[in-house]
């Protein structure tokens, strides 16, 4: 995963003003409640910000840090995200559909029932997140890792799990396509969960 490219000195902003290109700002304790469609955000940091009822359709984000931010009813649709870090954020219910996610870090986030449907992940890292009930339907993963994540009741239909390593994660009641399991990495106890998905009965 590539490192962020953010200037050491960012200009403080105490409110969001619509611009088609936003660069080199730091937003702290700002509440954003407007659509940000067709915007480019480059080299910015959002700290303890709130995003409410926002649409981020067709936006491009590069070298962004979201630190301890809250997202409520927020939709990233058909977006391009590159070198973006979500750190200790509340992202439950967020939509990241039909988007390109490259060099993205989700760390220590609470994200119940997120929708990542139809997105492509390249060189991404999910580190110690609670993603209970989230959907990864028809996604494409390349060099992406999940470490110590809660993935209970997540859905992975029509998504190839090849080379995804779930061995350190919780995957109770995970839902997958049986023909997409080849190459997935699990631990011995998790293997029984996948055996059940294949309709195999194991006797002690």
C-alpha cells in the first residue's frame, strides 16, 4: 500500500465551501450536510468531522485522512479513491458502491451494514474493524488484506475470495457463493463454517 502524500502544513478551514477542486486543507470539527458530487479532494485531512445525508457521487479523492469522523447516511457512488485513510471512524450504513478503491486503509472503524457492492479494491487494508452485516457483493479484490476484523453476517455473493485471508477475523454466518471459494485462506475452526456452506455434514 502506497504512502499518503499530504503537505506538512495545511490551511485550517472551519466550514465547507463548495469548490470543484479542494486541496491542502485541514477541516476540524466541521459538520458537512450537502452533496459533494463531481468534486476532487486532494491532500486534505478531516479530523472529528461529521458528514450527514451526503452524496459523493463521481468524486475523486486522493491523499485524504478521515480521523475520528462520523458518517451518517453517506453515499460514495461510482467514485475513485486513492490513498485514503479512514481512522477510528463511524461508518455504519455507508455506501461505497461501484467505486475504485486503491491504497485505502480502514483502521479501527465501526462499520455495520456498509455496502461495498460492485467495487474494486487494489492494495487495500482492513485493520481491526467491525464490519458486521456489511455487503461485499460482486466485488473484485487484488492484494487486499483483512486483519482482526469482525465480518460476521457479511455477504460476499459473486465475489472471488481467492487469496483473501480471513484467518484472524470473525466470520460467523458469513454468506458466500460456493463456486467462488477457491483460494480463500481460513483457520481450522473457520473451515468448518465453510464446510457448512457447502452443505457437508461433519460427524464427530
